[in-house]
């Protein structure tokens, strides 16, 4: 089960690149959602690093922070909030119901991971569920990073 570890490592790299891009975005929901996603990515990296190290103690707190952030995701994608520098695809608004469902799934999966990490259970499986939700949303609704 290396998938959570690999996804966690990938999220860490993406987060670092993503942070440099934030100041180029217009103020308002586009920059706000970028910063929110950056925070989610940092917490996902904590989870991935913890899984890789075999030390699950920071997982519960990081997952709890993702759970709290996930409820804000749909609020930061008002219709028409596009910008050429944003990686948000127009498919978000074309398929709003699916986008909203994935945000709810992120919230639920993060909460389940937080509870599992604090109470015992299969932390790796719950982390895998969380990372799969992130990947699904990114695959459908986020433009690939431009190579420079």
C-alpha cells in the first residue's frame, strides 16, 4: 500500500510550487481558494510523511484540519470566478453537483481519518480514501500544472 505515501509526497511537491503562484492571483475568491487548497496540501503532506515514517501521531490533527477546510471549498468557487492564472477548470461550474459531492466526500473522508487516527484502526486505508478523493477532484476539475 504505497499509494498514500506516493500521493502524500506528490502533494508536498505540488504545494511548494503552488505557494509561489499565490501572489500572482487576483484578490478575492481565486486567491482565497488557492490559499485554502495550499493549506489542505500542507496537511496532506503531514499525513503522507507520517505514513511513510510509520508514525501516525500527527495524522489525526492534520486530517481534522482538512475536515474543517473542506466545508469552505464550494464557497470559494462562486460562478464566474475564473482567471487565466487559476488552475480551476470550467467543468467545476458545468458539473457543480459532482464538484460539491467531492467536497463533501473530502470532508467525510478527512473526518473518518481523524477519528480512525485518534481511536485506532486502519489509518492507511482511511488515508488512501482521502487521497483518492483529492486525486479524483484534481483529475476532473484542476488544469495540469504548466511546465516552465
